[in-house]
C-alpha cells in the first residue's frame, strides 16, 4: 500500500490501512503500551517479553 495524502498530513500510519479497507482494532489497557518506532525498540520489547515469559509459571 502506498502512503496516502492524509497519512502524510497526519503522520499516522494507521490511516493507510483504514483508507485501504483494513480493520484496525484498539485496545485500552490499564498500564499503557510501549511505543515501537525503530528496529531497536522492537528488539528491546522482544527481549523484555522473552524475559517475562521465562518468569511465568506453567
């Protein structure tokens, strides 16, 4: 999908999906959620989730 004028104007990549008919789901959480804006952010979150999974009881 190509970047749309509205997406560029608002700087919201979700608008690309919405303008192309993709459903977007929103979840409200009590503690918020991490922002993932770079590959490094994604890697850090993956490591954090892997660590949390190791600590979870089976």
